[in-house]
């Protein structure tokens, strides 16, 4: 007997989000599960942003550091290298040096860095704080102002600081990342709080919190799948922003991306292992529903792009 | 197709004799429909009813076991599309391909690599599960010789024998009786002969068709010849096609009870680009394949795939956990340092691994925190000062050690004062935050 293709159609659709001005990137817009183009529309491919920092990446493992070499000594050079040499679709600038436990640089300093980077690149910019709830509230406001009218992504707004950050993103016409702690209800709740302030849901990007392969990946995977299913089957508009997976920072701190082959011969080549760890984490996040990825190693990015081309 | 309670009722004796423990046949039928009772409970049910009900109550994916030795692979039995609904049952097997035209040395190297592939992660032993032996030579004698030699080198390893030539299949299967391999290569043109061979040798038949429609027809045709155990291949090779076909197969079998595709799926991920191969294999693991064939098994690749498989196939309701107790690592004497952590498997294996690395004999007190990590357990109120104090007191460890000193994880340094208050006479030492700093830390303790 021939098989009647068991297709699914859904009531809901993920919002389509465009970022950047001179060169733009578009993601979201589908009314089906990830890559399920056999069920409906998948107008855009996921977008991968290269992560850079406002200080040299002393804290990154050698395997990634050495790819960038001297280019990473300065954020403008680093951004240009990603754009021109690595064909980055977007760049994610992490203002890590503003963290009180790090260099504790001021919001003004951060704003200057943002401006300098924006003045030199054409591709869209994602501006990330240091993940310190209090400090981000001032740093990201200054950064949003410095980036005014450039249609950037500002993040991350969390339960403890969403008010000031969303207000700034709204005033300066940016997109906003809303991050919650690995829980579908918390994600929804934050979405509601932010939209209640008047921020348009169509301008939001949800970050349900990433985790690395072998270190809680299954939690992120299932939370993302559940969010996407709620968006599609229940047509729940708060769950319909595209999702972000901030991969590099979780992957490049786990043991599998650092331990030498001499110490752990059973784990094989460190170089490939690290790249595979980032690529496989990214692949799983894409299958679970992420449309925007932030990654570090160019070889991992290239492999994931080839993978995306196969759909 | 699953039957309703009323449909089942029609097949029962309708005597309401109560021998099944239910007041009426109808009540029993309702329980059967909800899968809360087993048909065996009714002694008077007819053979015909048994057959009809048996078919209707068969699981959506036929359970099939590949191999016969100590390392068999269970496949099928899946009941859901998404892992948050219910635990995925039988983890996708990883197989590596060798060809009968490969040199003897390269086959030996592949078998050695395979034997060497086993590693332990979070307390589970993980390894490449099967060898896929492909006939390329066109020579049945050469093929059967290759199969025999691999089977001799790796006697316990489940085999997938790949050929579309029934004569080559026959020659190879004769050499490895009783090993319950998969014979992969039945297609539209050779189906009858391959089915005969599969029946004769009692092996699992791998069925290939160029698309899902043709596949569904072919499995029905083969089933009619009496072959029950199949693994299926819809010809999908790109990531997009694999996702589409595997999704359709899962949905058809589970939601529509379509029996003709209710078999474990075999997928092929081989790529010249090994990183891309790892990604395509990841897709197969996450999205419903039961076997994925790889071109090679570099250690980094297997480690990443094993880990992903472990993540996808864990129980979403119950985190992996270890037993609450005080573990001795190395020859821990009375003066060995004592540390405490939670019973989340990942936490336990990371921490105990680093303590082993340090070569410092030590004790690790593992407290039941319902399988939560240190910070999660702390945030959830399951790793608190009073619970820690109570656990240490009740463990009786005090009598075995010379120095009443407890090392706590750096992330919960905030607990140190409260623990000291609740454990009179004890000193609390705050350890490093990350376990990888433990070796250096433990050495300074000595
Ligand atoms: C996965 C996860 C979950 C999973 C649970 C996973 C599990 N089995 O524990 C789920 C989704 C269920 C969850 C739930 C919650 N979570 Co949670 N979760 C995480 C996450 C992402 C990873 C945790 C993890 O697996 N870590 C890996 C293990 C190995 O780490 P570990 O046990 O701490 O061990 C390390 C160290 O502590 C050290 N170590 C361990 N033992 C020892 C012993 C000694 C002696 C020494 C020296 C060192 C040491 O070594 C290990 C490796 O370096 C973290 C954020 C993050 N990225 O860390 C948040 C996190 C832990 N969760 C958090 C919270 C608040 C919660 C919730 C209360 C909120 C919610 N979402 O509802 C709930 C509580 C759960 C409940 N039942 O009520 C917070 C905790 C905040 C805080 N600082 O207190 C975190 C930090 C997220 C955040 N806000 O940043 N969570
Ligand atoms: S034992 Fe069989 S015949 Fe008797 S009541 Fe139960 S179902 Fe009916």
C-alpha cells in the first residue's frame, strides 16, 4: 500500500526578524518545526553570528585563540576579520570586560567600543553584556544608545534587569534578547513582562539558556522543542519569537574542549574534538528550534553551514 | 490500527464470567483498550480473537534484536515523537563501514579501532555497536571470506552484511551461523530471493527502496513471504531527506498505526567531510534512526556522538543519579580529606574523575539531592546546611576519620558558616568552584 505522507500543519508561525541596516540578516518566519519544509514554509535559514569580545580572549582555549591570533587583540580588527576573512553573516560583541570581577570597565568605555565596531563593519551586530545582572543594566543602556538606529540585537534582558534594558532597546529601535533559566514557563513569563512594557513581541528573540553537549544539552533541547511546539500548535504568540542559542561560551569551557590528547588518549585529537563539540551542540540546537546561533570556531561554523545547506 | 473498547468487546466471549477479575466482558475490554490489562487474563478467549487483538496491540515499532553475543543491539519499540513526552527507548546504534575490497590491513585496523572505541562516560560504557560490511567486489567468495574473517576477529560484534546479490548473501551467512546479523540489501528486484535467504538463516532483513511509498509496498510484500524482522531504508541520504522520511515514518507508525513502516530505520551518514558526517549522524541520533552507518570512527567523533546519544536518550523525568553514600577514592586512610557533593551523575563523575586525577586518596560524600547538580540542588533547597549536617552525622563517618574537616564545593561557599553551626566540632573548608581545580587544591591540603 502506498503511504499517505502524514503531514502536519499548525496554527502558529514564528516571527520573522531582520537585523542590521546596510547588510541585513533575516531569520524565523517558518510555520513548521525546524527544517520541516515538507510540512510548510521555511523562508529563511538559521543565521550564525561569530562571537568576539571587547578584550583579547585570554580566557578562551588555545585551539580557538590561535585561529584569530593577532586579529583578536582589538575588537575592531577582530570584527573586520570575521566579516571580511570569514564571511560572517553577523557579529556578536560580548562586553565581557565590563564585569565587576573582570576589568570592570565602565558603561562609557563599552559604548565607545560598540561605536568603533559599528563604524567599521557592515554586517549586523549583536551586543551582549557580561551577564552581570546589575552591571548589564547600565552597560547595555549605554551600548544601545551608541548603536542608535543601527537595528542591532541587544542582550540579554533577564528577570532582574529587563526593565531598563528593554526600555533602551525600544527607544533606540533595536531587537532584544530575553533570557530565562531553562524553563518554558519562565521563558513565557519574561516574554509577558517585556511585552507589557510596550515592547513589541515581533522584535524579541528568546534565549531559553543554552547548554553544552554532555552538560545539560538535553534540557535546552527539550525546552526549545516545547517552546516551538507551543508557538505552532497552540498559536501562543508569546512563544513565537525566534530562539537564540549562545553556544560558544558554554562549549569552550567544558573539559572535552580543553583536555590534551596526551592526558586523555581515549578522547582523540583535541583540535577536532573541540570543533566537533561546538558543531554537534549547534546541530542539536538547530534541530530543537534555534534560528540564531552565536559560535566561536570558524571550522565549526563552516561545518554547521554545510549541514544547513543539506536541508 | 488500535482497536476501541467496543471493537475489542465484540471479540470477547461475552459471558461475563468474571474470571478475568472484571465484572463484565465490556469492562475488561475497556481496560484492554487503555492497555491496562493483558488478554491472558481471560481464559476463554478464542484463537481468532487472540490473533486479531495481538496484531492490534503490537507496538508501533517492532522490537528487534541484532547480534547474538554479549553485545547485542536492541532496536524499535519507540512510542513518541518528542523526548519530553516520554523517554526514547532504544539508543541509535553506531556502525562503521568496511568494504570487501579494502586491504586486509585496513580491515584489521578498522576492527581494532572498533574494539578500542569503548569508553566510559557518566558511568555508562559506550562503544561503536556494529560493523557494516559492504560487498563491492562482485565476488561472493571474496565477500564471504571478508565476513568470516571479521567475524573471527570480533566474535561478539553485531554485523550488518550488505549485498544485493542473493548468492553472495547466502555464501556469507553460511559462514556465520547463529550470529543474527542484519542482511541489508533487499530491494524491488531481488526481494523474493533475499527474503528466502533471510528466513533460512533467521536473520534480520535490511530493505531498501528509492522512496517511502515504494518502501512501504516492499515491506508488505516481504512480510507476506513470512519475514517478520526488518530494518528499513527509504533511500534518504541528505540531511533534509533523512529528516523528512524519518519524521514521516515515526508519525505514520505512531499516530496512524501504519504497520508497513513500523520497523527500525537504518540511515547512512558517510561524507568525505568528517565534521559534516558527525553532524548528519547527530541528526540521525536525534531524529529517529535506529542504526547510523559511518565511514570511519575517529575517537573525537565517537566521543561527541556517544555523548549526544546519551543526552537525547536520557529519561526527561528522572535525571541520571548515583547512590547516596561516602565513596573512597584511592586508599583513603583516617587522615584522607573528606569532600561533599550531590548525587547528579554528571556532577559525581566529573568530581570523582578529578579526585582520581589528583592521585590523592580521598573520600567523597555523595548526598541524595534527587539527581540535581550542586547549584540547582542548592537553589531548589535540596543541598542546604541542615541537610548536609544531618547526612554527615547519620553517615557515621566521624568515627572513621582523624580530622573533622569537610570540603564543600566553591559555588556554595555561602553555606560554610551555617554548616559549622549545625555540625559542632567540624571545620568547613571551601574548595574550588570548578572540579578541574581539585587536583591542585587537594595537593595543597596534604
Ligand atoms: C541543567 C540545569 C537545570 C536542570 C537540572 C539539571 C540537574 N540534573 O541538576 C533543571 C532544568 C531541572 C534546572 C532547574 C532549576 N534550576 Co537550574 N541550571 C541548570 C544549569 C544550566 C546546568 C547545571 C549543571 O548541570 N551543571 C553541571 C554540573 C556538573 O555542575 P555542578 O554540579 O555545579 O558541579 C560542578 C562544580 O560545582 C564543581 N563541584 C561539584 N561538586 C563539588 C564538590 C567539591 C568538594 C568541589 C570542590 C567542587 C565541586 O565541579 C563541577 C564541575 O566543575 C545551570 C546553569 C549553568 N550553566 O551552570 C542552572 C542553574 C544551576 N539553575 C538555577 C536555578 C535557579 C534553577 C531553578 C531553581 C529555577 C528554575 N529554572 O525553575 C530550578 C530548580 C530545580 C527544582 N527541582 O526546583 C541557577 C542557580 C542560581 C544560583 N546561583 O543559585 C543556575 C546557576 C542558572 C542561573 N540562574 O544562572 N536547572
Ligand atoms: S474472563 Fe473473559 S469471558 Fe469472562 S468476563 Fe472476563 S472477558 Fe468476559
